């Protein structure tokens, strides 16, 4: 590797997994990526891939995130398959962090206070924040003296005004418990906002857009002058759209009714987060959009209804956000579904005719690359813009490492 100080390691640490990517930021090149999965089990496994080389997979001992990271570091420096002479070549590490409440509106270099904030937000992000902190602690140990940067999923949404983020509940629930809308997928919404501005040749602080991040988890953001005005996820990532396994918006009294029927809070939590969405309604017991589309095509009425529910909810949000941003420069599709599902984009755009949206069927056949999919006569541009959350994490980390 070169002598330039631009080597950024990106870490996405989950409860039983640790994903990594190494970037050279002067050229924004991804040098290697991989993951350790099933951490804390006897089946722990390392997957390691350099572009242009075969993927390596090997069972490893990884009782915790520290051991997993040690193995990743050893592999990065391996004389055979490694890409570094020594770990001292890593200039900074960027960590995906789910939740930092109202504390940060930008990525931040990790110090004791940042770690305390991540810990204080365990209650807001009970599955992710503890794992994110473990990743940071493991890096502090394995790479002493190297800057760690927290790139926070809620940060980009901190520009929402109070009238957008507050729930109409008694004041104490916000004052005492910080119950409010936070929004998620912020790193993706940020990347796609900036990439869309560049694609359209607009300064990013002049961009108005409706960004539809549609994947296994899905959210929509209203972008006004390059900043988030509103977003569909809420206190947690459960709110908003119909997702792979999450139900999205409901009458809150549904929860009360389920509780009165005898379901415990933990059961309701599991049902709404893990057993709902496409999985629950498409009649083929799969959370995957491709399976839903295949079943609908084969004539399964439940699968067809699932697609209609998915598109109906999205069109509802797009209509609202279209109005709130005062007419967007573009409606943008991203995420696994947004980038690849020709059918989803079609059935969403069909519902947007009142806004003057007109899809170009041929342009809409494209997958996975930045392109315009609306016709030249469409009153509003619809575009596909691939997201790249890891690159966004690397960019923010590099910027903060450089003191910018
Ligand atoms: P993500 O969470 O962003 O990785 O997106 C995962 C979702 O994208 C899954 O529901 C996939 O079925 C969906 N997806 C990926 N490729 C396609 C495709 N070619 N057509 C339809 N859906 C797709």
C-alpha cells in the first residue's frame, strides 16, 4: 500500500457479526471486504474477499468481537492474502453506530464522552448500540492510538424541525424519556442526497428530493435544501413503510388491543419486528421481494396484495413529502429493491400520476446504476441512485481524520 495517509477501515458491528471494508480514500478504492459471522458460537466463520480474487472462508475461534477483530487484523496483514504490511498502515477506523439520540448531528471522533453517549442510548438502540460499542472497544485494543470515528445512523435526520419529530403525546414523554421521531438509514439518505445533487448538477444545499430507501428495511426521507425535513421511521426503525419483516405504521391502538388479547410486550415486539411485513402477508412465508414478485406473477393473490400494500404505503408517503418539500427536483429510488426491482418502481410510479409522474418503461428496465427512469415529459424526474453506506462511513471518517 502507498505511503499516503488515507487508509480507512470501516467496521459494522452487529450482535453476532462484524463486517469490515478497507478503503484507500485518495482514490476511494475498496481494497478488501469481509465479515465474521456467528460470533460467540462454535460455528464462527471468517469471510474475506479482495476484488478480483476468490472469496476465502474459514472457521475461526471468535468468542467475542475482540477475538473476531484480532483475526480480521491478522488476515489483513497475512503475507499471503493480506493487503497491509502492518496494522500501523490503518490511519482511522469508521464505525457504524445506530443511535446517539439528540447528541450528534454529524459523525464524531470517538472519545470517552462519545462512548458514554453510545452507552446512554442502549435503551434507544438495544440490539445495535451494545454491539457497536463492542466494535469500538475491540478496535481501541487492537489498534492503539488509531482514531475511531462514530458514523451515526440517526445523525443526518437531526435537522428535522420540532413539529416533524415530536409526537402529540403529553410533554413528559419527550422531556423525561426522549420519546420522539429520530429516523434511521441516515448514512444511506446522506450518501444518496449528496450523490443525487451531484448527478443533477445542483449544490447539495439547494436540493429538494424525496429519497426512497427500499430494502429489507425501508424508509423515505423528505429532503429540503439538502437537509432532512421529515422521515418515515420513528423512535425505532419499526415505523413507516411495509418492510421485509416489519409492519410499519399502524393505529397505535393495535398494540393495546394485542396486549388486551394476552400478548406480552416482548411477543408483540417480536411479531411486529420479525414476523410481519412481506413475510406475514405475501402467502409464501418469505421476507424477500424477489419471492413476493415471483409468487404474484404465478397468480398468488396474497402476494399480489402484498405488492399493492407495499406500493400503496410508499405512494402515500411520496405524495406527502412531495408537498412538504414544495415539489422535489427528483424522486429517488435506492436500496436493494429501489435499485433493482423494476416492478416495484413501476407499481409505485403508477400511483403517482396525480403528481405528474410519468415512467419511461424502457429506461425503468435498468438495474443497480444511477439513471433517470421517468420520461422526458414527466413533471418530476424519477431516478435510481445506488447507495453506498460503507463509502459514506469511509468518507466521513477520512474527513474527520483530516480535521475537516
Ligand atoms: P437490501 O436490504 O437493501 O439489501 O435489499 C434487499 C431486498 O432487495 C430484498 O427484498 C430483495 O428481494 C430485493 N432485491 C434485490 N434484487 C432484486 C431484484 N432484482 N428484483 C427485486 N427485488 C430485489
